[in-house]
């Protein structure tokens, strides 16, 4: 069974350019994608942003894990690498409605 750990938030449209590589948030997301493959049970990571042109852009970062134990180890031992990543750019960008959710794949 696969488990997905998802962190999502909104950004003001004025801050959306921070998603590019070389900007604080883009660099942090790239760092996470490079850091996580070394963890046992890690399957995949992706960062996506909404394409709609509203006053906010919706950002999702999610990781997939082989089993519950692998995800649990990630959450306990890495002290939520995703939250460390967010602290890295919080001074430059203010995430709106920050949410974390864990999903279990079905079927």
C-alpha cells in the first residue's frame, strides 16, 4: 500500500515568481526533491502549482512512500523535512492556509 504525505498552501500572485529555481522557494523545493531519495521507503516527490490566474496560486508538494512504517520513520526522524523546507523561505514568502494531509492509496 502506498502512502502520500502532502503539504499545500496558497501564495499571493505577487509571490508566485518565487517558485522559479534560483528563487528561495523554488530552490527549497528542489532541495527537498534531492534530499528525500536517500530515505528508506521513499518512492517519489513532486511539486505542482495551479495554472489559474487568480489573486492566489495554489502550491502542492507531495511525497509517496512504500508503506506506513517508511512514512512514519520519515515523519519522526527527519522532523518533517517539508516543514524545514518551508521555514527556509518563510521570511520571503508568507504561505496562506498551510495544510498537511496524509493519504492512503486505495484500489
